[in-house]
C-alpha cells in the first residue's frame, strides 16, 4: 500500500497564495475581455461608451494583477487593481442607472466622441471603439443583461482584491 508523504499536504485548509489569486484574477479579466469581443464581433452587440470604460477597467485590473503576481509587488499591484475595480463599479453603476432611466441619452453621447479620440481607440478600434448606445444595452446572457454581468464580476474582483490586500502574508501556501 502506497503512503502519501507527510509534506505533500501540510494543511488542506490553507488558501492559495496571493500571487496565485492575482494570476486567477488576471485570467478572469482577460477571459471577460475575450467574451466582450465575442459578443461584439460575432453576436454584433456594439459596445457603448460605458461598456468601453468597463473594458479599460477590466484590462487595468488584469494587467495590474499580472504584473503584481510576476514581479512580487503584490501590495502595490493589488492597490492599483483595486482602484481600477472601484472605477469599474462606478462605470457599471452609471450604466445600470442609464438603462433604468431610458431617455437619459438623446442618441448622441458626448462620451462616445471623447472615447473614440483616445489613441487606444484609434489604434485598436476593434477593442476600444464605442459604437453603441448605453441605454440600448439590454441584451441578456443567461438571464442577466451584459452590464449586470459586469457588475457581478466587478464585485467578485473587488472582494478578491480586498481579500489579497488585507490578508496576512503568512496565511498562504507558497
């Protein structure tokens, strides 16, 4: 009968390391951007200005988390990612408010003009160009509107990042 070495599982209740959590957060963010691109280019769901702002926030969270995990600057990267997550919560909150109050937009959104002139939108229009109306984002995916899904993910990411930030470094597997 084979035996398991004692050092294989020191404590099965220990949580993953902060770096592992940051890698997971980064992967989630990049996957969410991939889903957004699928919805835009395959399902023809045009992103509105607030959708594009949320993309920027997801990318900022993903990049900050990845850099923090790779470089070992966990606290600094987590703070930057958390600020981006809070910015994303603001943007999605505004988005949900606009959807709940139709008629807020007159059809021409000044934010669209500003966003589409940012260099990233000019060089990567397939990712950052805003062509839709914020109040028209009512298409659903698995029962929730796309902005509602964004809200769910921003909340999940905010909670995970706050956990990484307040967690004691000694309580993790290396």
